[in-house]
C-alpha cells in the first residue's frame, strides 16, 4: 500500500505551522485593527480584555510576537491586556494541575512564544532549529518531555 502511494506521486502535507511574526495575514491584521479601534487603550476593562481575547481566539489569531507587534502599533499593550483577560485567583484544581504540568511565569511564557516563533520561521535553518530546541528544553526544564520536534 505504501509503495502504491509513493508510486502515485502523492506526498504527505506539511505539518501545521504556528503563527510567526511574518505569518499574520492582511485579513488578520485588519481584524486586529478593527477590533482594537472599538476600545480605548487607556481605559480597558476586564470585560473588554476578555472580549478582545475571545475575538482573536475565535478567528485563529495566536498569541505571540506578531500579535503583540500589531497590538503595539495600535497603541495597546498585549501583555497587560492578556493579564487583564486572564481569570484572577488561584488556578483551577483538577486534572490539569495533577498531570505534572509546567507552570511558567509570564516572562518565561513570552520567551517560549518568541523561541517558538523563531523555530517555526521560514528563515530558520536546521542548525538554528537545533539551538532553539535546546533553548526551549532549557526553558521548560530538563525533566520536561513536553517539547519534541524533528526538523
């Protein structure tokens, strides 16, 4: 069966890519600008922040450097908005906290997004990716097997 697929010239599609700085489409950028134009950057409420985050999530716009840059250009602080939209209080208990997950600070999470953006960049070479994998593993801790990528 595998030989017949290979012989027919069919190939597997590439794996899905994460959003990187260069991958926001014009439509996504326009949606970001249109959405943010409805709010006052100096007077964002928790409800406003949750609404903005929800719109971005529903339309497939991923958090990361590209979104932060677009929001900054519109006069909004992506980190502050994300913090405001995040539920307050202790994290919920349940399977997530009992499964041996990793807790990252906001700075570490921001660094992780940056490293992943670089890793999935069209300009990243195999040696760049190898170094980025090491940086990601160091950030997540040697006991973590959460990240595994093959170039």
